[in-house]
C-alpha cells in the first residue's frame, strides 16, 4: 500500500484487455439482463448495467449465491485510498456469426485504455492494453529467494496490498493478485516482473500497480471452458438487452 507520486511519474491500471467480455461482445448481443454467468466462480446472472456504467466505460451488475463462490476467484486489497473489492466474471459468448467472431478475436493492442488524472479522474488521453499485457510484460511475479537478505522490516511484505508475502518471503499464490507492488519495493530484486508502461505526450510513464490479474483471468477462462464442455454450466439466452 503506497500512494502514487506525481506528476507523470507512475500509473496504476485496471482491466483485462482482450479477455474482457464487454470488449469481446461490444454490441452486447450475448450480454444482457438474465444472461447466465460465473461470478467469482459461482453460477449467477447479469442483473443490468453497473452503477457507474457509461457508453465509454460499460460495466454490469451481477448476482450469484456467495456460498458457491471460489475464494481464489475473489478477494480484496488495501490501497492508499481505501479498500478495493476484487471480483471475477465469466460470460459465455456463443459464436453465431462473423460479427461475434471478430469481437472474440480482438487483441490487447486494439483495446483502448483511457488515461485519467487521479485528481478528479479527468480524461487525459487514450493508449491501449498492448502496453499492459503485451509480450514485453510479465503477467506473473517471479521470486528469486536466493537474493533475499531476510530484512526484518521488508518493504515488500509491508506494502503488499493482499498480505500475500509470508515471513519466509514466499508468495501465497492464492492471495497474490500479481499487482507488482513488491517488484518495486524490494531493492535486492527478489520479486521480479516487467509491469509495462504507457506512452503519453508528457513521456513514458511506468506502471507501478496493476489492479487486475490477467493471469487469474486466463485461468478462469480455461476453468469456464471446461465446465461448459462437461455440461456443468449451461448458457442461457438473455431476457432483455442491457
Ligand atoms: S504481486 Fe502479489 S505478492 Fe507482490 S505485492 Fe502484489 S499481491 Fe503482494
């Protein structure tokens, strides 16, 4: 948990880019009220638009029974601005025609990423997710324990927003969200990952906190696909559009 410095010295990002269902189905042909989904690993339904949805930044609200949720697909973290909830949503998108297929084939570099100033969230510019999840970045944090000096006041342990690093300096992968904070806090380079950067008119701004875990999102896609193939999850048609 550290505050962002500035101006134009670091940035935080959220969103899973090319695997975001709302990017895969931009016309919302499969995503509507009543579409059956997996919310945090539990079967549930889309209820409607999210409270902060806008044409530029669509999102949805969904329902599922919490007792059936998978703890590894949900959680929370502590930020310098307060607590954040982490949720996962998997939406089935049937390939019915070329238009739907082309939405599913979208790549990170074609998904726009709006950049805002943290003060007032004023729109600044647009980049794309290719800078965040492309081949020059690492989705999963690597740990090189041989470099660890076992510092009693380890900054990585102290600032990890999910308290995922144990006293033995191991990462609990169920708690870790691959945010990258530890990679910038440990001076010995025990925790490593290329977090990427964005290019804006003011220069190249490094990413210092990822609020979405693409690696976990990809695991969810695989789990969801297997459940559909085994007919453990049966998709439904929406009742009405968003
Ligand atoms: S990447 Fe994982 S271990 Fe490192 S600070 Fe983030 S949540 Fe903690």
